[in-house]
């Protein structure tokens, strides 16, 4: 559970960054750095949970030789790559938003279903499918737009599923959850400041830019829900409770925390004429 909690704590919400960027009307260097940090953190968390599922994968019934953890990891990547390549050919030059969304949803559902059937985490294959389609299709802007428009409705659906799936832990949970939230907050604030100092970026990012990464969003819930339903999970209800508590405490204030970091720095000064 410590590795799962560490992966959950790595993630940050991007909704607050998008809200502040829309309010400012332009993307500053700090906002670009925040977006990059959120993306890298998400990849680290997804890969960690995927490798954890591969490492503790139960042996298939009736198999002569159970695949190793490395082979399960290769299978996870292969599902995403093959699914992305097939649906890239299927989409062709299609540019209709509705058809693109239906095709993309079908690709993700198909790949996620295959991963779940094999008792693997569906998050990495689904991420690879979306990444391949967005970066290789001629309609990449339309696909990205369809994904962005569906982000908020699916987030509310995820919240409903998370609430319906939550069960109280049979063990004492209050202190571990409190320690998780405190450790994550200190790690985000301290780690961001140390990284900026090591790269001599404190003047441009500010000493408190890690505050903008405190928001916990839908990816944390998706990771926790995936861990809750996995076969190898230890203390799944405790991990799920920690994720829900962190999201509820930080998500509503995510945009405010980003604003408190971005607005004092402001946009870059115009170049002299």
C-alpha cells in the first residue's frame, strides 16, 4: 500500500491550471511548467500502478507457465500500442467531432476491457491509445478538443462511481489518511522548491510554485479505484479512502491555489522596442 499511496500522491489536478489560464487569456512560463509537471507526474503514477499490478499478477488458471512480471508489462504496453495503431487506421481522415468521439471512446473501452480481462491495469493501455491517436492522426486538434469537452462530464461520473465503490476500512484509517495528506503536501511544496533551486529557476517560478500542484483530481480517483479492484491489493479500502479525502480537501481550492502562485508573478514583461 505504501507504493500505491506514493503513486497517488504524485498526481496533481490540471483543472485549476486550465481555469487560471482561461482567466488570464494567455499561457505564462509558469503555467507551462505546471502543465508539464502535472503530465510527468501523471505518467509516473500510471506506470507505477501498472508495474505494481504486473509484479503481483495472479497466475492464470490452467496455464502451463505463468508469464513473468516483465512479460505482463510488455503485454500492457502491447495492448495500448496495437489498439492505438488499429484505431488510427480506422479513423483515417475523419474529422466529424461526434464520430471521432464515439470511435475514441470505443477504442479506450475495447483496450480497457481487454486489460481488465487479463487482470491488468487498464490505465496505461488507455493512455497509450489516446496518446497515439492524438499525436499521429491528421485530426489531432479535433480529437484533443473532443477529449477536453468530455473531461468534466466524465469527472462527475467518476465521482459517482467513487462514492458508490467506497467502503469504510476495517482498520484504523483516520491517522494514516491524515499522514498521507500531510506528507503529500510537504512533498509537493518542498520538492518543487528544491527542484526550482537546483535548476536556478526560483526567480521565474517563485519559491512557492509547488502550492499550485497541491490540487488532487480525477486521475487520483481513477488510480485508487483501479487499485481497489485489483487482485493483489493490500488495504485497498484505506488507500481508496485516502484518495477520496485528499481530492475532497484540495480539488475545490485548486484554482485558487494556482492563482495565488501565478498572479503575483504575472505575465512576462514586454521586450523594449
